[in-house]
């Protein structure tokens, strides 16, 4: 796969999931509706989760910008760092975050996605693979 | 002697590095302080002990801002700095918007005005970098036609 496409898929994942989670945080906090309502409804520190999800979406736009650059190695490293933070904190606080919402299966899937991105972005960042232009004939 | 474009590019890169350094230092300090507050229940972040969901969000938000700081530093090494100033502005626009949206909730902690002051000053810093990065390069001197 073209490494630019990998960055775009990663960016779309962050923008979609981050944006949706930020919206779910706000709806759960203010209206008591949606999947996050059980822990977010009128929670005094719901702002922190909202901010984190919004930042994840924003970093998605950074990766999208990076996918258009000729030298993408630094963006693959950045993507790896983002997913280490997100996946790592999911693992660290798994039961408190997903257990409290009874969303363990979702937690497992989303954490696996983060680590799959860590792996693929690390491989794409390796100089041997040439992060600038790893293309296959099928990619065109 | 440096022309206006080179000077403005240099200042633009300095703005990105200054912002990046401040972000990395502040967020790492805040991650440590909030972690201690969560574990011990005392200090500035002591309230996190009884708000684990709030702490998880803060943990992620601070470390993502650290990552954003690293991204801005990377941006300062690139030829075109303009998109990175925009990213720097958006990075603070997100928590600033959250500040206003959750005003009532965070008012009890007395951090509304401090938060706004920090984010607005960083947005102003990046706006100055953004304006400087838009200065056009000096035109190439016109080639003298050769008689040869």
C-alpha cells in the first residue's frame, strides 16, 4: 500500500472517531443521551474527554496534510506517537473507561485499531521502506 | 544581509519553536501534576481522585498536546511554515471552544480566565507567525540579455 494512502486512512479514522466521540461527550454531558451519557451526564470534568477527542480529530487533519507531502517519514512517526498515546491510555485505564460504560468489546476493538496503526506506521516510517514513495504498480 | 522574506521566515520558525517548547514543557508538567493529584487526592489536581473519567480525558488531552508540540517543532524544519501556524492556532482553538462550552462546569475550579488567557495568547503568537509566513519572497533580479 502507498504510504500516503496509509496516512489518509489513519487521518480519516482519527477525524471520524475523534469527532464522533467529542460529539457523544457533549451530547451525553448536556442532554444525558447517547452511549457516553452514563458517565458524562453533568460530570464536572467531561470537558477533559471532550478536549482529548477534539484534539485527536485535529491531529487527524495534520496527518491528512502530511499525506500530501513528498517526504512523509516525520508524519508516520507523528502518527505512531498519537496512537501510542491513545492506545496506551486505553490499556492503562481500560476498566475505568470501558468497564464503567459496559463497552469492553468496543474497547478491545478500538484499542486493537490503535496498535494496528502503531505497527503499520512504524513500518512505514522505516527508512528501508522509503516512506517518501512506497508504491506498488496496483496503487496507480 | 538578510532580505525581508528571509527575516520573516526565520521569525516564523522561531515562533513555531517557541510555541512548541512551551507546549511540551507545560503539558509534561501538567501530566505529572495531574497524575500525582489523581493518585494522592491532594494538591491542585486533588479533585481528580474522585473523578477518574475526568483524569483519563486530561491524561489523553495533555499528551496529545505534547504530541502537537512535537509536530510544531517538525513543522518549523519545513520550507513552508504556514500550515503549521494554522495547526498551532487550531490546537488552541479546540480547548478554547471547550472552555466556553463547559464554562459552568469549570467555573467551580476557578480556571476559566487562566485557560482563556493562555489559549488566546498562544493563538495571538501563532497569528503573528502566520502573518509573517505570508510575506512574499523578493523577486529575482531580471536577467541581463547576453549578446553571445
